[in-house]
């Protein structure tokens, strides 16, 4: 995952076999849709947009409460 492709449909998993097993077992519906769904829920709740901080080994997300 790079800052250029983050939030543009790219997916990257530390363990692709585990990710696929989660999909097959029904724990994941579609890859690459979690962030857009979370952002939509935040908008509908009146929360500010989340802030993303991408680092080489992790992504930090700041979610602020609705006013």
C-alpha cells in the first residue's frame, strides 16, 4: 500500500492466505470496501472525515466524534 494508491481500490494484506480464508468462511464480503463503508457510516452519523496517517508498516486513523 502506498500513499498514491490508498483509498483507490488497492488492497494489500500481510497474510493473503488468511485474508482469502476469511472471505471463504464468510467473515469478509468484498475486499477493498471496508474504508469506503466506514467513511459513509461516519458521514451519515455527522462525524468529520477521518484523518489517515500512512507509515511504512502501519496506517493510523483518527476518527473524531460528531459535533
